[in-house]
């Protein structure tokens, strides 16, 4: 009987890196879907560094992100553009998505807060983001940009994602619960569970 590791070796090496330079941001991201949760993050926004580290640690992937952005303007370009690059890398690293679990649902509490992420690595992008009461600043991080980040990840990663912030009062806790629930759902969905594409049409695209 084949193990998960043997399936990974037979399918492809699921590791990619990408540089993206514009007048607004200069970004390098490296992603290994079969990592051990290592994070090397420097975006210039401390709390966002923490959230990206959460994706690595709780998603069980290795993630390096280096960004120099126009933070003299605000954090919007930095957060959204990193989401774009990360989405592109996810899509590329998953390849034809052969063998992945594809679906996952995770609830994560963080003290007063509770978040749920439901994911389908379907090859079709769609975000439902139900966390309208998450706003304000956490250090230099604008919590409103959380939606922009996940929209970019979904749009370029070809991911169907539903995020629901079910309750919460502390902005830090609410945001962290969202990122942790996404990380855990993502980590579960990318697991290699077979040697087949999990689709009745035989392809995820």
C-alpha cells in the first residue's frame, strides 16, 4: 500500500518561488506545500508577518515572503500584492491537483472569537467573506485588508473559499482566528490522499 509520501514523490515536487516587481511593491515568495511549517517573513507590517507565519505553521507548509512596499502610502499594495503572488504559487505548485483531498472545513477559536473556513481547491475562484465587522488597526495592519488578501489569494490561486467570522469582539483575536482557520483548512485540502484527481469530470480546472 502506497504511503502519502510515495504519492507526493510520484506526482511532482510541490515547491515554487516567484519574484514580482512593480512601482508599488518588490516581492519574493517561496512556497513548499510539503514543508514542515517553517516561516521566514518580512513584509514591513509586523502583524501581517505574524498572520503569514500562521499560514505556514498551522498549514504545515514552508513559506518565505520578502516584500518592500510603498508603506509610506499605506499597507494596501503590500498586502494585496503578496496575496496575488501567493495565489499564483499555490496554483502552480498544485499542478493538476492529482491526489489532493481538495475539500476541507475548519473551525478555530481564539478566546472571544470563532472563525470558520471552508475550502475547495476546485480550479475555480470564488470568495465569500462574512466578516464585515472586522475593522480597525492592529499595530500598522489595517484589518479591512484581510478581505483584500484572501480575495487575491483566491483569484490567483483558483480557490473557492468561504470565510465566516462567527463571533468576536477583539480585533486581534478575530483576525488571528480567521487566518488560523484558513491555514488549517488549506493544509488539510492540499494533503495527498490518493493517486487520482478528485472530480467526476477527471480534472480540476
